[in-house]
C-alpha cells in the first residue's frame, strides 16, 4: 500500500522497527524527550507536523504502536497556522486506521478552543472566570455589559499567553477596539473574560500523565506583566544566583519563579477529572485562588504542556523520564501481548 503521509524533512531515527512516533513542531521544546529516548536506545520517529504530506486513502506509514502528539496550537504564531489545522486531519486519519494516539483528536480539539475548555470545566461543576465568546472586535464592548472589570481579551486559540490583553475599564476596551490593537488567533474568535488577581501572588500549574497527577508547581508571579507562564520558556527559575544565571538573561525580565508543591486531595481529584474528561494523555491544568472572592478558578487547560525547566532541581525527579517510562511500558505490554 502507498504511504498515506510522507514528510518533506527526514524522520529522525527513521526505522521500519520504530514502535514510537512523536508528532511535533517546535524545534527545541522536545530535545529532552528525544535525548531520553536515545539514551534508552528506543527506536522512534520524530515527525515534524509542518512537513507532512497526506494521502487520505492510504494507511499511516510504518508500524508505530503509539503516536504521541506534541504539536502545539501556538505554532500559528510561528507561521504554522496551516499546520495547526492540518494536525487535526492527521490525528483523525491515524485514529480511523486504528493507530493508538496519545493526545488525539479529543485532546487536540480541547487545546484549540478555550471556549471548549470553559464548557468542559464548568460541566464538571468547577469554576472558570466568567467569559463571553465574541467573533468581531467591535462586539467586545457590548459583550462586557454584565461582566466585572478588569477583563482579559484572549484569542480563542492561544498558547504561551499570546495576545492576552488586560483592560481595566470600558473606555480602555473601547479605545483598544478603535485602534485595532487587540489580537486574535487563526480562527478569528475572541474571548472576553473576567480577570481575577491571584491571592498570594501565585498561580498553580499541574501536569498530568495518563489522567493522574505527575507534579504540581506554584508559579510566583512577582512583578511580571506577562501572561506567558510556560515554565519551560521562563527557565522555571528558583531562588539562588547560580540557578538564575543558568536561566539566561532573557528570563530575568520575567520575575516569576516556581516551587514544587503537593496538592490537597480534593484539588488533585478535580485536576484529574479535567484531564480525564479532556482525554489528555499528557497535559497541564492551571488554576488560581481569587483575591476578589477567595474561590478557586481553573483558567487554562493545555494538552500541549511543557515540563518545568531544570526538573530535577525543581521537582526532585525528571518528568520526561516518567513520560518515556509510560511510552516504553505501553510498548512492552503490546509486544508481550503480541
């Protein structure tokens, strides 16, 4: 049979015996994952999602037992908007062929829509900040009528805090609509959401694997003004001059730092319910406790979630090794069954 999907770039470690495939786009985020796979001598294919060519009438090439989707919705900010939507077709194709996909179409659809995340979280009886979904910028002032300022204007397809803008008054919102400075993503949809200042000046980010808690970190915001709270991008700084120096000067403009924490059982159960309902094999969930009303609000569900930088120093273990344990375990279970 002809190969259904080919690539304009060579597959890393391409081999007929590769049992694992990693579908990805960002050139540096997954170096630790590839390094761990290499260290264990596992055969795998690393496939750039933005280089694929598909034949929908033919099967997926190779005999991968599992395909791990690590494509990022934020690829649209790097000129990869087409690859964002094309990935949906690839995942659909894989699943229809019976291939085991981690972070498949359900998780990908959730990652591509903050409004869908709102529906999922609130459907579980949990809180998200009150939100309005808006198609055109000139509809934003009217949509704010029954919301409490300050508000955030967000692209529906986000990633790394892209395009998130805080507005403190209706007049400020109207001015930003008028000057055209509000950003939207490739689907053209805005979210208008109530802003809750985090009590204690920190938010909590939780990573899950297989629907269970992998680790939780508290991100202390300091004086940071950015909405990019990706720990890997921040360098995940913890206190100490040596660690700060290693993080790089570009991270020092962001005053955020992180610490590992243990979640109360009821909160852990809530996070795991979100991960399972979203069918996220690997993913992140973020929440804060509101300074305004003292309630816990979940504000982001991220199926393409990066692990914390310098994990052993921060967490005491390497979550990438845990992920490869899971991939390798699934491979050996399948092999034994065969």
